[in-house]
C-alpha cells in the first residue's frame, strides 16, 4: 500500500472499530480508546525498533536515528461521545506514516523518531484536560486519581486505569517511563477545529500558541422565587437578572480587551432555571450556569478572573442574590517553539506552499509538553464542519500535503 492508501485504510479501520452511530466513541480508558491503542501498537511494531507503554497506558514507538535525541510526533486517541474520527487520531497516524516511509526506504534520520499515542485528552469523560500527557511527564496530581469519576460509568480514574491494564499506583507516585530527557521536540499534527483554513482554502496551519483557560462548570446564583405581579422591583431577588447582568458585563469587557489587542474568549455555555420550581408568574430564585474563559496570556487570564469576581460582588449587592461558582478547573496557556514555527514556515514557502500562521483557540496536549520545557509545535490540518461532531471531515489530500511538509522538514531541515 502506498502512503495515501495506507492512511485511508487506518482511518477507516479505526472508524469501524469505534463506530457509534452517528460518529465514533473512544472513551478515555474505555473500550473505544483501548481498542484503538491496541490496533495501532500492532501496526507500529511493523516499522519501529520498540514500542513502550507507560504506567498510564500512553504508548511511544521508537524508530532509531543517528542521534539518541527523539523528535516525538503524537496526539490523543480518545474522542468525544459520538465525535468525529479525525480529532486526535490524525496526529498519531501521521507519525505512523512517517516511520513507515523511513522504514520502507531504509532511511536513518538525524534524530530518532517517536510516535506517541496519548490517553485522555478530552475533558468530557473525566472533567479534566490532558490526563495522559500529564501522566507521561509525571505531572499528574495524584489526588485526582480518586476524585475524578468518568461521566458514564461513575467509577474513578484510578479504577479505570487499572481496569485497562495499567498501574494507577505508579501513576500516583509520579513515576515516568519514557526517556523525557532525550525528547528533542514534540510535534502534534491535528485537524483545525475552527473554520479558518477551510475558508482560506489552505491545507496547513502553523500554530504559534495554545490558549489556556479557567472554567467554572457548576456555578449557581441563588435569589428568591417571588410573585411576578405582587413583588415590586426593590423587593426582587431575581437570579435571571443577576446572571444576565454578569453575561452582559463580561461581554462588554471581552470586546474592550480585544480592542486593546489582548487575546480572550468568554463563554457562558449553559444557563438554566430550575425546571421544577420556575414559572412564568415568578421571578427566578435559582439559575445554574457555567463560564469558560480562555486566553494565550497568563496575565489576561488573571486580570479577567479578578474582573469577573469584582463584577459578581457588585451584582450580588445590587440584586440581593448570592453567587457560588463551585469548583474551578484550569489549564495553562503555552507558547510554541519559535524556532520550529520558523523552520516549518520557511520550508513550506520553499516548496511553494503558503501556510497560515495562527494561534490555537482550543487546548491540546502540546501545551503540557511545551510547559514541561520540551520545544513543541502544532501543525493544523484543514478540516470541514468543525470538530467534536460526527460531520467533522478531513480530506486525505490535505493530510498528505501536511505530511509532505513534516517529512521534508524532518529529513532536510532538522
Ligand atoms: Zn483533539
């Protein structure tokens, strides 16, 4: 099989193994993710010198080069529930195609090549991002092994890691299996999850930074249910008014930050009154909502949180309501290696290809490796219909174009 045929075969094979109409389901430390890892490890054994599996079930296949230093190509292999087939999988398959090409042409590259399949990137299974990559670098907070429970099974992460055949005790001790000190670069090819490349008809995006975030997934505002006709405005304790003011204020703040040239997104993705108690003839005494704030700057995240908290205090006083934001989860923003951005940009131009240089709005495993100190880069592949849905679509032609750039850079420029 040539590379295009083999890529199609792998995408289709994994789709059929994890098909869940509509789309695919590869749950973190569940059937879909486990079967994907198992199949790809079997494939990788055909072209690599070794395949190592760490205590959290991430794999690293190694193809030896002239140097012990390793360029790792990798991404995650879990998916959303009824998600798309390309999110995550594309990055690992590109790594497999790379070492297949080296193996079949008997090429020894300057650096060794690693292909990494990462566990648990999507935060829909356990309410936490980058589980696998944090385990891989020994930075996983052990308290979370018992406190995080999977959304479908209600069983702990500790349980699921062991159930899948790995060693949650070693994970809790922060034990690392991979040879991290020899990781020269971490490169993550990934479908673009926004519309920019598709609109500009460009196959490749070179990512400069990855946004970090802070989130309150279970925030509530409590007021009082009061008669809509009989309660004058001064006596109201209206939760809908309170949270609406907050949404409005935060949107004005967001626009203002953008005008100042700062990177930011603010989203209130859920906003609902209590189905049991709400009524058209009552002002609402309870609103549940969530907040998701993202930026590529730590300072902007910090100042936005400060602004949010001060706004809430004022709204509480004005509306006689009480907010409780609940548990906060967050992730660090990350800057991609400037050197790698430049090398990939120059090489693309040298083969008469125009890449798009852009930040990543969504979070990715690369941010964990970058913040761990390994120079990292993401390559976005053009993709249609967004991501996290069954309609997500990446054409094989665009995949192969990005592969050609990756292959060219590794053989000729690194
Ligand atoms: Zn992804």
